[in-house]
C-alpha cells in the first residue's frame, strides 16, 4: 500500500512539474496562442522551378488538434533565469548572441505531449524563434527587447500536419500582440511568406486554396466540421526527401481533377488527391499498409496522406468512429488522434 501511495504521489509531483513552465505565463501581460494542425484535402505538385521550389496547388483545412504557444515580454532589467528548462530537459533556451544589450533576447522551453519525440533541432534554428526574430527586424523594433516562450507540442513532426508552420504563425500573432501591432498587419504576412509555404495559411485558417508554390492565397472555401482520425507510423518522412523522390519519378494529377478541386466552393466538394503519396510511399513502404488499414476501419469514409506524410487522415461518419479507429491504431503501435475539421487559425485564446 505504501509503495502504491508513493507511486501516486510521484505521479502528482510529475504532473505539477510538467505544468510549472506554463504557470509562469498565466498572468496579466502574457498571451496564449492556439496553433492548429492542418491536412491537405488536395495537393497537386507540379514542375520544379528555377529557384528549387515546385509549382503547387493545395487545398488545406485546419483541424481542432493544436499546439499551444505561451509568450510574454520581460523588462530589460529583469532577472533572466539561465537555467529555465523543460520537462524533457531538451530544447531549452536560446539567446541572440548571448548579449544583454542585443536587439532581441529569447528564451524558449518545449513540452511534448502524447509521447511525441523532442524535435532534434538547435534552439536558434527552431522556426518559432526564427519567426519572432524576423518579425522583430521587420517591425524595426528597438534594441533590448526580451521575450520568453513556452511551446506545448501535440502535433507530431514530419507528419504533413503543419505543426512547425502553425507554431511559427502563432509566434507572429503572439509577438504582434505583445508589441502593440495589429494581428492583421501586412508585415506579419510578409514574414510568414519568407518563413515557409504553409505559414501564411495559418494566419487565415479554415479551408483555403493556395496556388503558386502552394503559398499564394487564391480563395477561401466553406469549411466543414466532420470528424477526422489521424494515424502516423513511428517513422516520419522528410519533405525534402519526398520532393526529391517525386522529381525522380513525377506523377501528375489529371487536369480535370485539378479543375474540380480549384473550382470547389466548399471543403466537402473537394476531390481528395495527393500526388506526393507515391513518392513518400517509396521512401517508407509502411505508409501503404497504414492507408489500407485505415480505409478498412468501420465508419471511415475516405483516406488520404496529408502533405508529404507520414500522417494519414480518415474522414469519418461519426466522432465515435474516429475515436474507435484512433484507439485501434494506437493498439497497433501507431500514433493516432481523433479530432474534427475546424475553421481555426493561429489565434489568441484566453489565459487559463
């Protein structure tokens, strides 16, 4: 009995420790930003362009699944906790040249949920940090700013679900609020476009058709609210590797199918298609098994890989069907989550 009580006490202590970083931000002057995941209802990759990118037509749709980014400014004379760490002891803090009088000094902690592996990237290369630094320069902010951030990750990496891009958009939204800039200021859009093709989408959210390199807003579509199940094998797919494989053996989408997708006014009318799927399956053969398994689950209406993978989404008849499929996928050893389509963008939400 004593051992059992000790185990319970240790679990409670662990939960308290896990929440410690977020509690630092639950006070006036801080902001909390929602960073939703996305799926590609339609992705038609075209020819490689001279700059190395590809022409692409994409229809993205936000999901209710999301990361959370907490942010706050610190006064220039505030004590800076050099040992601010994370639950996982991973990416912890980054500074701009480690100079107290540098133009911007940043601290970042990250907590991973649902068994997600920590992101193997140097703090200064984290897209959240890069987003804030780029906006700081774009706004012409004075030297001496200090910014603290805490990121709660629920969206897996190398999944095609847009987690990093959404986190970057959330960082732009949060920093804009903290620095007294409207979140619809065109300078946020300008920075988002430089950060990556998917980042601008998350400033709008919902469902949207994007053209150019998949980064130019074409038009919005009426979002849907159907349940979705997400399933991802333990191995991810590198976007760069998927595009290299695509270039080696291009598989273009039929022009008539593309026209149907681009002319759709509502998300439910979009034909599900992704011509990166064969390339990604060639890199990770397990993807074909995931797709076949998911399509055979009760209540799953249609299945498609999102982006370059490795996550698949299944549109379901009911949320109960999505939850059942997610449970079965976890039992099979895959990461899985039941969620719904959403109209959400990277947006400020109340502190709690």
